[in-house]
């Protein structure tokens, strides 16, 4: 379970927060011209990165504001939180050892930090 | 390869068990294969098995990052059922259930398949109506299903609490008598042994680090044990489907979440079936070792850490104790998490991709185990023929463009 730092209220238990999935998915500005494939891309396709992932949280049992966070999904370490509208902060993390971030055959106990270019994992 | 039998067991007992041999070879990677399956879990091995058995492709390999049985195959709660609402789902899950029935004999491996019955509980009128609808839909699809009132539930599972005074009283439930549980390790070991017998190389400790694509077609994979050439590559990597797909620049409609399970200390046989509840959200069965096997929901956030949150466990323990007060003094022995790839419609992806020769089977969400043989069977067909068969066709990636989703979330997918 996480301790999440709400940028408005400070550090609180994860149970106070609702997860709101991948951040920075821009709404289409010209929906009339979009094809079905474009809509599928917007509605369904996700980066689902193993590594640094920009995601939204909502402080449901607190200020009820949405905010963004950068979290390493390979270690669950929060690297930054920032308000909606603010630019994504620069964070640094160790490069990936392997795609799964582990020694082959090691099981999953010793997950390692795996960097991502924050556009990667996707394309 | 020597058959396993009662006679053999007896003979080896007399000979100090000196005659047993490893169930599969420790194969060395060849430079090239006709097809490579990424992922040595249940679905991956089943895929390789049916490729070799039904499609004559024996010059193939299964590459596995860890060891056979060490991934999600060893982390699930082994519940088998096929009582899904929609025709497409009923077709694939019931196909799997049919294969499960004879799989032990077919593999010459005791997979401890136990058709002990699966109950899905209803706790309010709305849920009861929805489950009754599902029973009728199941019957139309040839899936055995029946509705039980709360006394019928109590008769089938005597330890359940049907008091009207609890927060979410049990008012009835559906029963699929052919549902049940089996032994996860035995399934993967059995498949691996048969694959090996047919000449399939099982490459453990072999992690895929890259996929080479030339002119839009797969030409091979880079692994921790060197480059392997192959024209057909099948990804069956539950929990890491997006990571593998990203190697060829594909984005998928998948999010990966931790899903936790727990087992209690062993008890004498007390829990005769599988009980699942979507509303209070817990599912529970008793393994042949006597441990209660308990599971529930995913953590909401994306994570690959195989660790879930304690509040999820608290919630499911609360649910369990309301349904089964008799378990209140039980101690829990182990708790673990696995990573599940969840699609927006809670149905899997069995599909070709824009990259020629690259196939994906994944996104089974929280309930892939029950589909293992059916999934492998349909996927092998897709790989061999380069066209999905009738069972796999509804589960292609195109459905996210056309909108033909198989939306099982409301119907079945909360609890698997």
C-alpha cells in the first residue's frame, strides 16, 4: 500500500485516493475528422509501461482534486507528483537491465528499476 | 518416454525410485525454429502442445524467462468454469472445459481435475435477476448451469452462512456442476513433458530481450541465450503482454494490475466446492492439501511488482468471514500477488498483429487459468493457419476498432 503525496493536502494513505489511469491523454481537438482507428487509439490503447509511468490520481476522500504522478511501475516507487496543467517533471532512474527488469530465472522478488523515455513502452 | 502409471509407481517404489527421469530435457537453443512461443506458462505450453500435436509443427521452442510453473501458472487460484454470459465467451471457455475433462488422460499426467462445482452467489434481487439471465444464456450455449435458492446453496455448501441478518445476505446462486479446480503445477508439467516428447524445445532461463523485424515481418528474437531465428513468433506472456508488444512498437488496450491470493493453514475436508461472490467480492475453494485458496479483486493501479495492497486483503477477509464465519480462527499461511493483463472489455486478445508472423495471446484479465487448453488450442490454430478459427475470431484486436467488444465485465469478470 502506498503513501501518496497529494500536491494539495500532503502525504496520505492510498485508501484515500482513487486511481484514474494513464495521464496526458489529450482529448481529440477535431473529433469529426477521426477514423474508428483513431478513436480506438484514444479510447483503448495504453502505454502500460513497465518503468516510469505518468498516471492520474484523485484524492477521493480528501480535496477531491485530480493530480498527476510519476511512478515506477516496476518498483512502485513514486518519483514525483504534480498538479494538472503543470509540465511533467524530469526524473531520473537507473536504466533497464532487461525488459522484465530482473535477472533471468530470478523470480520476481528483486525487481529492478527500469527507465523509460516516457514515450516508450508505447512507441 | 516411459508412461506414468500405478504399476510404474509400484515398481519404482521397489527400486528405490531410481528409475525416474526428468520430465523434459534441458534443451539448448537451436539457431532457428519454425515457430517460437514466448512464455512457458499454461497457455504458452498448451499452444506449443497443440501446434505440435494437431498441426505437425515440432521444430518449435517455448522460451521462458524463469522456470516452468514459476510465473502466473503458479500464482492463480485454479478455478475452472465456463458460465459466461456471451456466446463468444461461452464458446471458448466451454471448449476449454471440454478439453480439461480428458486432459489428464491425454497428457498421461494426473492434473487432479476435480469437477466439484462452482457457485456464484447473488446477494440482492438485481444480482439474482442478472445471474438467472446468465443461467438461461448458459443453457442456450450448452453450458451446464442451474439456479439455486439460498437453501439449495446451503445444501450444496453446508458451511455457508445464509442468515438474513448479515450485511449482504445470500439469496441464491448459480451452480455449474462441471466447474471445479485442478492442480496448476501438474498442468504445466504435463504439457511440458508431452511437448518435449514430441520434440519441442523448452528453453528455461531464456528471456526475450528484443524482437527483430524486417520489412514488416518477424525474423527472430534476441534472448539472454542468444539470437533465435524464426518466422512465427507467438507471445503468451500474461502480465507482460504490453512489454513484449512494445518491442515491435505495438500499443495494446491492456493495463497490468496486481492480483493477490492467499492460502490458509491446511484443514480436513470441509469446503466441498468453489464459492464465488461478486458483490462482497471473494472466492474460495479448498485444495487437495486442505488449504483454503482465497482470492478477490485487483489493485486499481498499474503495477508490475507482484505486490498488492493490504486493504484489498482486509476487504476480502471481511467478505470471507461473513460468508463463512466458521473460518474466523483460521490462520493464513501465504499471500502473494501476480500480474494480470486486463482488457477494457474483460475478454482476451487472441490475434494477429500488424507485424507479419507476430501473434498475441493475452489480456486474459483475472481469469485466464480456466481457459488454458482452449486458449492454446485456438491460438495454435491461428498460428498454424494464419487465420483465426471460429472460436478465436471474436477476440482479435480489430474489435477495439470496430466496437464489437465482448463486454464480459458486468456479466462475469469481476470475480473469476
